[in-house]
C-alpha cells in the first residue's frame, strides 16, 4: 500500500476533479483503457470496488492498496493526461504550470523516492496493552514521515514486548534482562512439534542470530542512544525483515489459538 498522506490525497482529489465521483473527463471505458496503459492494472477488478463503484472511488482504492512506485507512475500519467487536455483550451498559458499540478507532481516524485515498507498496523497482535498500541503508533508515524531510521529503536522494543507476552502466556518465567534473540530461541523451543515445516523451522532458527545483530544495531546505530544512525535504505531493509519475522510468528500464533 502507498503511504500517501491525507493532505496529499486531498490535493490529488482536487486536481483530478474527483469530488462528484468522476476522474477528469474520463468515461468508464477510456478510464479503464488509460489506467491499464499506464500501470497495467484492471481498474474494474473487484478488489478496487470496496469503496464504491465510481471512477473516483476506484482510484481512491488504488491509492490505498497499491505500492508507492505504482501510485507514483499512475499520478504522473494522470497529470500528463490532464495537461494534454489543458493544452486544448485556448486560454491555457503553455509556459505556466498550475501550482496544484506542480505540487501533485512533487507528491509522485516523493513516492518514487520512498522505499516500500510494510504497514506495522497489519500485525494487529491480540494484546490488550496500551504500551504496545503506542509503540505501533510511533513506528507508523516514523515510517509515514519517511524516517525509518527513527523507527528501529521502537521496533526493537515492540519485538521484545511481543515475544515476552507470548512466552508469559505459555508459562515461561522470563527475566527482564533476557535479550531479544534469546526470547526467540525460547519461543522456537516451545513450538509444538510439526507446527511448521522443517525449512520454516530452520529459517526461524537462523533468525536468532539476526535478532542478536538487531540488538547491536539498536544499541549502537539507532536513536536509542547518541549514535550515528544507519542509512534510511538500510533501515528499511531491517524494518521489513523484522516485520516479516513478526508476521510469520503472528500467523503461527493464530493457528495455535484456533
């Protein structure tokens, strides 16, 4: 999904004249044809219908469901279409780019430069814990503001809290000083036999050493302390890797509780 901000969506809606359910001057057929030409998706696929069947609602669904790079390409394509129509207007000043059009082009450029990240809210762990909710919120704010390096420390804390919660539920007495990688080791040790395939078990076990390195990154390369932080690109890579681990554990736990 893209990380378009609310104010950016409002600007796009205004530029593309979406308030009445339309998108520019497209008919259903020309809309479908042009969208496919630009980004090779079927805008009338049922997955884009959940907000409603109008052209504007389907475009809104694309902006919510599709990744940054696709949305950026689509926005630029729609801007190009609008500009071509503007040129047909004899009163249009060719050398004057409207401010709103320029701002929307900049939105697309931002999306192109912003690497894809998973939505941390999708983990949705079944925890009645206000601190956990606050962690999720803070991580999401950092990611939405294109500051993934600021999310690393909070993500480390979230991992600890999540694994500790699972282990406590299964009766394990965990010391406050138990490091993150050891928590994962205990979790894997307590998994029922044949709960996951041998390959998945091996990947999980290899993740113990990954979380050990995550401890070092958190302490020496994040904003947890007065550190020189790692780059945005590396932060994204670490963030997505840890997210995938937590998501798989979430899937395992859901099966165990059903």
